[in-house]
C-alpha cells in the first residue's frame, strides 16, 4: 500500500489508528488543537534505541512515525533516516508533530471559519431540509401509488 494509507495508533503501533480505540492518546483528530497534537506525538510509543530507522518488525513505533512524517512532508524513508541521523527520538517526534499540525492547519481553519458563519450554516441547513423534503415527497407519492392510495 501507499505510504500513509493505513496510519497506526501512536500508543499501540501494531493496531490501526481509530477513534474507537480505548486509549485516547493513540488517535489524532482533524479539529484537535495544535498543542494537543504535539503532546500526543511527544508521548508516541517508540523503543529503547535512539536510531530513526524504518523497520516495521523491529521498530514498529518509529516506523509508524516515519510513515506519518513521510505522508505529511513527502519525504522518503531514506531522507528521513538521514535527516535524523545522530539525533534522538525527541527531535524526531517534535518534527513529526509539527508536520502533522501544519498539514491539518488549513482544514481546521476552514472548518472554524465555516462554523463561525451562522448565516451560512442556517442557509445550508435550510437548503438541505428543502432538498430532503422534495425527495421525501417524491418517495411518498411513489409509495402511495404502489399501495393504491390517493395522493394528497
């Protein structure tokens, strides 16, 4: 699969990242505050080594972080290994967190802008309700016809 196609939990890298995970620290949400995202990455599971190297079987936590960083920045695993050669996991986790925060920033900002625009939201709700009403009306007519009822 492509890099980033399946993101694993930050606390249990053998399991897929999921909002239904019992450990809230393993999942990142699109609307999460940047400081919360950074805290989650600082606490992400790694291993006792300090070498940033891609090896899913030996280093699942680090490999997961490398996949996330690669998906967020477009960097290859080799360039990530070179970038963090001789540096500890602390620096690496910080950069991964920053890259995810920057990746999600436009999504979060646009959602916040839309949620703050009450007129737009009410207009959207009304348009949706009007469309749903027309669809329901059409469906009811079809049901009445099938059952032999007289339409209103």
